[in-house]
C-alpha cells in the first residue's frame, strides 16, 4: 500500500535506455556511425545498471 507511490529507479533507467536506443537508431539511419556507436555503448551501460538494480545480472 505504502509502496504504491514510490518510483522504481529501474523503470526510470528503462525509459532513458529506450530514448537512447531511439536516438542511436536515428543516428544510424542518418549514417552517423560514430554517434550510433557512442549511443549504443551508453544504452549497454544503462542495461547493465538495470540488471544490477534488479539483481538479475549473470556473471
């Protein structure tokens, strides 16, 4: 009941990751491979952070 209004940090990261992936896709379509690579790496780091928060990372 009391956790109803608490924000989940993993959900915020998922939203940000989705935005970064979208920007990465647009950069790739424009032919800007350097930006695409940088944004893809950022999305990967966000994914690792999400996994760490959720405790689902497998090493």
